[in-house]
């Protein structure tokens, strides 16, 4: 299950994102999205779990909770619109 994580502090790293979500299960991948030109964080990222149950637990446990001093929003990622 792939999750969208919005409202991240701009200083959040991929490892910090992975560590924050690993309490809910095995994180297959965690990526903070960065601006192509500046390399700075865009304030959101994606976390992928092997199991849907773990992903749902992470949504329940972290949506609208504080992460690094900011309130984050966690939801199931939607397919990219082209």
C-alpha cells in the first residue's frame, strides 16, 4: 500500500520519514519529494508498506498528528493524473 504524506517539515529526510512510519510495520520505501531545480523538499512524500493492514494502521496512527513540529496528513496515494 502506497501512502501520501503531506505537510512534512521541509527539513525531513527520506530516512526520517521511514523511521517515523516503521512503528506501523515494514516500510518498503519512503521518499520525500524534492524540487528538481533547487533540490529542496516540497513538503510532501510517499511511504510504501508491503501490507495493506500496516498502511491502514499508519493512516489511523499518524493522520493529523505532529511529525517534526508540523501536523501531517496521511492518506492512501491516488494514481497520478496525467
